[in-house]
């Protein structure tokens, strides 16, 4: 078990190891309260026994609800098991509910929208829509403690996967700025350690995205005219599976560059419209 005491003592996290072959090595689930409790995310389907055991041990079975930051199976894979075991309903943003219904038909899930609150005693966590990684990705803001439950929006040391068609680069950059404007003291992410200097990390991520954009434009200028070719150049040291993911990320950048007029596309091939 891996319970972190960083920040409020009303927040517990547990690290679940990812199944072999996953892109991420682990995922964090979060339990808030001192009885009753609210669970945020559930981990992979393969983690269900460990997740249920941990929630039972830490909550005494007194779970009030399950809240999902987004539909991806590494965060929602144990949702049905948790709902069945503890007799609760799940909550997610309406833009995620259709995906959840496709992936887990009949899951008891209710909507929670931006600006609404998850309340537990004196705790009030505001739902903040932070799309980019997923259309209805939610973060949860505990204003009194200046703590954000960030899901997959802001990670350390890895970066958030932005994959077409559900990922959106423009939305993601806006989400980073939205979170930065909150000036959180701590961020509890969906993967990795608690962020104790969130603003510095957000600035790093913004600069990282800018740097990647420049790399992709330079690759175009050198004649690498498809996402796959750019991925081969920029991510040459990575396994093919990760290059494929990189190509999907690159396609989001290229779409954004087409919209801005910096890049043209014809028959699936991209080119610069002018000098860099």
C-alpha cells in the first residue's frame, strides 16, 4: 500500500501497478474523507481485487460515491466492480458518459458538470472541465486547501497523451492555463507523485508542447511529410508501438498548424506554407 500524507490528511492515494504491456507503469486512485468516503477513479480491470481490498480497508466499506475523472479504462476499469461492491453510483462528465456506456453497458453513472460540486461534510470540490486528454476530462478543485485532483491533465515526470480523435491539443493548452489560473498549492495526479510545485510543472509542460511543435515543423521542412515519417525521425529511439502513438499525437499538432495556416495538407501529406 502507498498512502501519501502530503497535503490534507483527508486525502489518501493508492498506487496500482499497470498490467504488463501498458503505456503507463501505474495509476493512482484517490479516496477522500474520514467517513463516509468518496473514491476518485478505480484503475485497470486487472487491478480490481487490489483496488476493492484497499478501498474496503481504508473506508470500512463506507463509500458514498465513485467519481471518474474520465472514461479511459486505466481510470474506470473497476467502476462496475466498485459500484456493485459498495452499492454506489458513479459520476462523470456528460461528454464521457457515452464512452462509458459503450465500454461498460449498464454502468450506473450520473452526470456531473463543470461548476458543480462534489460535497462530503465540509469538503466541497468543484468540478473543473479540463479537456484535451479526453473531451469530458474533469479535475476537482478543493479551494479551501488549494488542492486539485488533476486526473491525467498534469503529470510528473511523464506528459499527458493527446491522441486523435478524442484528444485535442488546443483544448489541452487551454486546460493548462485554466489550472494555472487557480494557482493550486498541490496537485494529485492520476499517474505519478503529488505535484508540490504545480505552477512550475505547468510552465514546463507548456514549453514542452511548444518545443514539440517546433520539432514537428522542422521535420516537415526537411521533407518528412506524414505523421508516421515525423515520428520515425523525432522518436527514432522508441519501440514501434510508441512511435505509432507518437504519430497520432503529431497528427493533432499538424491539424492545429493547418488551422493556423502554417501548414497545408493534400492527400494525407503535409507541407509548410512558408519559411519557419
